[in-house]
C-alpha cells in the first residue's frame, strides 16, 4: 500500500528535490489561512478540532502507558488541561526497535510515500495545529498558522526530500567486473542497502514546537529510524497531533504505528535517561545551550543534532535608507517579542555614528530613532498584538524585568493588555544602550524582547566584534548595513569565518530573523549556536549507513 | 593557474563521480607495476628515489621547526635512518590557519584541480612510495605497490570526487522571488558559499600508511581545510613523500604550501595536545581503539572520523565448494599475515559440523582441513613470502607468542627465514580452536596472524554470535558460507542490524578482507569498529558548512 502513496506523492518529492537544488522560492503548502485555499469550513473545523482536545485525555494508544501527564500553561492565559499518555521509556524504546525492521524493509520510496501523505494531512489540519501552536507557544495567530503550519510542513518536506534523495542516490545493485589480462574477468554481484542508525529521539522546544521539530522528525523517519518525539512540557499538543496524524497514516498502511511515539517525560531526568539509552542512536534537539551541551557531552551513544542558543548581531556602518532600515529592525525585534533563535540581540554601531541618506547620525541618534521606530510600528495596538504575540515563559518575563540594569534603557518594555485574552503575558521590546566593553551585558543570549545597541570604537571594530561573538557564543543570523562595498565584503569574509548566515541591507519586507525553506539554510552547524543545518546534505547523510553484500557470479 | 589544473583533470573528476554512482569496477591508476604502464625506467627511478632519502634529513621546509626526529624501525630489518622535521604544534596550527583563506577562495574546482594533479604525480611515483610503504609497514612488495600506490590513490580520488561533488551540488547563486498577491514579488539575491570547518588533523597508521590516510587527507583538503598529517612513528616516510608532493604542486600553483604539513609528534602527548587544540576542527584517525576512543572522548572541539579495531567473523554453515572455500579462507588469513583491519579473526562453525560437496565435515575436520589449506598455500616459500610480508610491530610478535594459550592450537605459527632480508620478522598464521563460550579468547581484536575457529552450538547460534560480536566489539567485514538461501537471508538481515559488509560464499579470487575503491564501501560507520565509511556521502558532507548571504534586488 505504501507503494500507492509513493506513486501519489512522487511528483511532489521530485519537485521538492528540484527546489532544494535551485534554492529559488517554492512551497507546496499555502501560507495564507484563506478559505479559498483551505476551504470554507477549514477555519471552523480546525478550531473545533483544537477545542475537542481541551480538558480531555489525548488518545494515542501507545505501549507501556503508566499514567497521564498534562499541565501545559498557555502564555495567553487560556486553560488547556489536556492529558497525554506517559509511557515507560524502556517499553517505548523496545516498541520502536520492534517496529524498525518492517519500516526498514519499506525502503526509501515506501517511507517517503507515507511521510509525504502525513505532511499533506498535517497541511489539511493546519488550522487545528495553528491553534495548538498559538495556545502553547504564545505566538500571535498569523505566525502560529504560518510558522506552525505550512512553513513547518515546508521544513518537514525539505528534510524528507533531502533524506529521500540521499538514499536513492546510493546505487542499490552493481555488477563489478575486473579485467584479468587475457583470463576471465573477476565478476561480483553487489547490493547496497541504506539502513537507519536506530531509534531516534527528537526533542522539541516551546516556541516553535512544529517548525523546529519537523526537520529532525522527518529526516530521521525517512532514513529508516523509528522516532520518539519528546515535546517541551509547555508545548505538547502540537507534537501530539503530529504523532497522531503519523500513526493514523502508518496504521492505514498496515505498518506498526510504533514507528512514531510521543514520549512525554514529566521530569528532566526522565528525558536524560531516554537520551542516554543505549538503544537511542540519534537525537535532534532544539533549545537552550545548557541542556543541549549536556546531551552532546552525555548522550555519547547517539549522533546529536543540536540547535542551541546564540547571540545574533547586526553591524550598522552606513545606509542610504535610514527610515526603512530602522523600520526593518523594529519589525525584527518586535516579531514574536524577539522569542526567535534568529532574532538580533546586538545592533553594533560605531561610536562616531553613521552616514545616512538623512545626513550623519550620531550613536545617540541611532538609539533614539530605533526606539522611535519601534514605538511607531507598535502604535496601533491591533498591529502590536498581531506582531508581538505573548511571552512564552515566566523565565522570559523575569529576564525582561531584570534586564534594565544591563545598560542604559533607550526604550522600556511595557506590558500591553490584550483585548481578547485578559491573562495574556504581552510585553513590548526593551532596547538598551551599552558600550562594547560591557561584554557581560550583551554577550550571552538574553532570550526574549531584549536587544542592545552596542557602541563599538569604529566600524572595523564592529565587524571584529560581530565575528568574535559568533565564533565564541554562536549565532544563527547576522546582518550588515553599509553603502560601502568593501565594508560589506569584509563582513562577508567574517561571516565565512564565523559560519553565520548574513543579511545585507535589509530594508524591505524580508527580515534577518526569517528563513525560508528550500532556499535559506537555517543555521550552519559551524559555530556554537548549532552543530547542524536545516537542510543540508550533512543533516541527512549520517542518519543511515550503507550496508553492502557481494558474491561471485 | 589552478584553473588550468581543473581543466586538465575535469574529465577525470567527472568520470570518478560517475564511478562512485555506478559502483562498478573502475580505476584510473594501473595496479600492475609493469614497465608497459609505468615506463621502462619507473622501477629503477622509484627505487633510487627511495634510497636517496635513507640516512638523510627529509626536506620539507616547514615553519616552526624545532628539531629532527626519525627512528622508524623496518619490519624487514633494513636500516632507514631518515630524519624528519619536528615543528612546534602551535606554529603548525597557526600556519595552517593562515593558509586557509586563500585555499578557501580557490573554491571546490580550483582545489580539486590541484589535488587531482597531486594524485597523478603520486601515481607516477608509485614505485618510490611502494618502497617506502614496504619498508615501513612490512608489506610484501606487490601489496606495497598496489595498496600503497594505485589502490591508495583510488581511495584518495574517491574521497576527492565525493567531496567535489558534494560541494558543487550546492547551488552558489539564486534569485528568490516570492509572489505577493497582486503586488510586486519580494526579490532577494542569494549566494551560498561552501566553507571548510577549519584545520584538519589526519592521523595515519603503520600498516597502511597511505591507503588509510588518503581518504581523510583528500576529503579534508578538497572541502577547504588545511591538513596536518601526523604519521605513525614507524611509517613516516610514505606520509612525508605524500606531503612533499602536495606542497610541490601547491607551490607551483602559487598557493601557500602550508595547506599541507607533516606533523611528526615523537610522543603521544604531543599528538594529544594537537588533537585537542581548539583550532583543530576535524580529525581522521586509523588505528587502535584505545587511542581512537580517547580522541572521540577528548577531542570534543573536532569532528572525529575513526577507523578502529574490530572482530571480523565468517559463519560457515555449508558449502558446495569445500576446497575452494578453504583456499579462499587460507589466503585471507595469510595475506599480510592477517595485519589488515578487515582480516577475519573468528570463523564460526556449528558444533555438529557442516554439509559440503565432499560430504559432511565435522567441526574437527574443518579445523584440520583449514590448517592443511594454509600449509598448502604457503608450501612454496616464494609464494609464502609474497603473501605474508613481515610483522609490522613487536607487539604483534608478542601477541603471536602469547596466543596459543587462548585455545587449542590447530596450526602453529612458525617463523619463516627470508632469503633477501635476514632480519625480517616473518611468521605464518596461527590457527586456534575454541568454544563459543570462550569469549575472552576470541572476542577482542588480536591484531596479526591469529585466527580462531569458534565452535557454536548450531548454525543459528553462529549467526547470532556473529551479529552480537559486530554490535558489541565492531567489525569491518563479515562472511557467510551456506548453500541454503534462507540461511544467507538471515545472515543478510543480521548484517543490516550490525551494519557490517557481508561477503557471501567467496571461493574465487576475491577475499573478504579486500575492498575495492569506487565500488566497495570500506567500513559502514555503524558499529564500534568505525564511525565513518570510505567514501559515502556522510564522509564528506560534514567537512564543510554552507554560509549564505542575501540582499534585496
């Protein structure tokens, strides 16, 4: 049956591989939550489906269930009260291992067909997933729909296509004939089998519970590995729906649904035990550096793919579009209240100020004008709420409260009452000024709407600082504003050295913190912020091994 | 100038990529040391070139030289007395880092041209390299020529071609256009740069100082990384010649020769300091598991590619070509006195014996007939010497002396005087019988001409044992003899699970311990014997990162 699904989705997979190669714009999953694309009933059905979970036990029918666990706390202050099965880790690993051989035997095509079908169903259920993402992560509705639905599906399909291509690129059969002078040639038949490494653990984060999870999830599954999906304790529902959809398709296809299971681990040491289980052979992780580093140091039996914290910087040397630059930067720090691993934390400005199309601007001018640009952007509360979303975690609320001591407050963070969600934690961005020497202030990740305008001695010092921060503390994104080609070139060289993606003179409707599947690589894997990239060849190549056999013919 | 070299070697690279895909027989480097292919003068010139090094300082002109070191001890008992520059590790790393940006700027094509040229020159110097390999490793002449010369060059070209392909598969430029309803589309220009991880350390072994070194060396260089080549203390000369050839081509091309340097480290702690240097970003290692595991555990700043020890097994269930099977096995254990990481250590035979074309053979029959087959193969001293070579290390000599206590001696190892090299350490294979329960005897690597005929309860237990050994102790090769297709199928399934290459019913002139570049993957990277494979996509994919930049257009 999975052959039928492969036939059904083959053109999509081939188109996705093409897109990965070309890196031009492409997506099969419409990003607009419009009735024209998703159907007149989709919005209402999605909302109803989401609401049907609330206050209930989430049905998954997994082996080894020992209890139930819930307690997700919505940043919007909405009670969720969904309870998820807690299963014995040993039994989860054993069930996954038992499901692996049949999953292996389906081969790259059979698996790709099933996974593409699951992505299509997830796409049809984008409204349902979007509500789950919004209510758990604190994202505003439009972002929850786009990043939680179609854009996450894009990243999943991208990983699936990359994994499918990497396996199908392996020749499966060969006849090896070695000439022997005048004698008969030596002849060997050979077969080459791509085989998954073993059980994969995929650990999700609270802010992007689908977008950051789907790459590892689909890459691991596509390469023949059963997956235990361990969601963040505050964002279980989007993962549970994803697992349910996958198990539904597997079951329909007569495949053991234990190829994918939800691994709810109420306590960190349960996650640690799972991560160091000898049967777990790969781990995908998105989240803080402390636990990520713990995984890298301790889960030595597994290949670890980690997206960690970093300090993203933008260097401002000069611009010929001052207002547009400030507007772009204001949007960047406001979007989801800076709770993206790609948000700029430090804007580095020379002490002597910058040349612009509106004349020379001093360092203080830039600070004041940036603050003003944020005020302008967020002046209309409706726009503000559409952009900001809610603060995902209490830790971030505390960080915002604590941060003013780290510099001179250029723009204070204010709570913003939400017309619909009374108990929502909404805060506007905090902007701080500080000197480059105040490294303790800005040179560690301050996750949330906390940004620094860092005063560097001069423009060259700004590049050197940006480079050093990325090399020492990691960075997923960097930016530069300059009208001088040689300065941009120097920043490009620094970006190669520090292995961080660079956005140059962004003044329009593309932002340094956004990356687009099939075109932008998310992270490089080359500095402390990550050891892997969505989705390059290395992200999939090591998830399977090629096992050969040969005999005389 | 490197553009010219790329043009010169482009067809070769394209053909090599084709060969990697097809996995049929191919090699551009003739394996026969024949005057017809290498020229009438090649043999004499190669020998003279080799002899010109003896008793002298090897000229490399590297930075930071602090002294000289030599002392290679030839297993043939021939004095070498070559002295190599010892350079300050900090200066080596700094010089490599300084050479990297220009190496980076040459791009995948420019680097591939230079490296293909170096391989061609190494091929022309195959006789010289073969003498160096023979005299340091103890290999017999023909193996030293083939494995040390053309076959090593094949493996180098394979890695080069794989690395070149992986980088050129990355789209370098894209125009990203995202439709915006009726408005103008968003348009971004994007550039994608493959960038090496950083300084690579390549650590060679004493038995195959070129064959096991060239994959990592050429993969690391091709992906933009400068290389420090650290040879085994007893096999420096082949590495030094290789480095000299590479530096010669680099210099001719106006490229800083410090892209490749020889890192002679007289003491293990000097190697350890180099391996854990923060500037060293990848390590290729071939050798014992103890130091390999130390590297994996301690060189955490680097990506480690390790080929370690294992326990290779062959399961014998039945055969329709008893004599040919025994002859094939005898050749396997005799070739280079079993000093190949791919040599079978344990032949597992059911206690009840096996069915053959010569009737049923008891376990004891198999033991005796195997011993006899070795005696027959080695009866002619000329053949014996051509096959056995010399014992590379004193440790192996001691292991042979110590091994008889590990089981019942079926065939004793004897020293064999060499007509040409009086002081050569030559020993014939030792064959021991033991029960499967004597795990301490056969279940750890006994490097050298020491093999066990292990008595298993039955055929199914033999498969289970073979599988468990590979999973727990690692294996690079495995074999099966059976006339029952369902038994072979079960062994195939076990090989997938244990991720070990399987040779089925080898009775002709192909041996379980041989792997052929462009067709056979050497190691899978999927069990404790290795964490990487020559040359799959994973072997090259993670040696570079893709760094992008983008701007509005």
